[in-house]
C-alpha cells in the first residue's frame, strides 16, 4: 500500500504555484506588452492575472490543509507551534491574492475613468507589489517544503 506523503505533495504544489506566478510575471505579461497593442496587452495581462488569482486561492486552500496538519502534528510532538512559518507563508500569500487582486480591482476600474482617491498608476503599483510579495512568499514556502525532514 502506498502512503500519501503530504510533505512531498506540499512541496510539489508550492513549486508549481511558484512556477505559475513566475511565468505570469516574467513570461506572459511581458510577452503580451511586447507583441500586442497596449490595450490588448492590458486585457491579456488582466485575463492571466484573473486565472492566476483563482489558482492561487485554490492552491492556498489545499496547501493550508497540508501545512496546518504538519504544524498540528509538530505541536503535538512538542516540536513546533500550530502557527508555523509555513502556515503564515500560505496565509500571507492568500492575503496578497485577495487584497492585491480582488480588493484593488474595483478601485482600479474606477481610477481608469477618473474616479477615486488614487490614480490608476498608484493602484497598479500596489497591485504589482502585492503580486511580487506573493511570489516571494510562495517561493519561500516551496523552499521550506523541499527541505529534508
């Protein structure tokens, strides 16, 4: 009987998630702006980021279950806390997705037509910062989950 290895599964999922974030940031979005008119490239980037945000929520839900279980097991063995670094990394990445993508979307749409307190550029900068922070958090999680036990 094959036993499901949550450590390995978590490492694979976090690595795939990190790869998607990096691909969107360094391949997909720049390619769109290099090859298409600005408006089309912006729509393409928005489409990719929307799909990535849905994937990020799904990945963070699955990874939260995995790392929470690992943290709980470590706490029971008195080798850690239920609020482990890995749990915080997953929750941080989820926070960056929710606030950076979903939280700022309506404000960015309003700023495009001249409404709201902040300009589109300022809101876009905040969104990029949240996306970059999420990428770093997911990379750190993948790194930690690939460490030997």
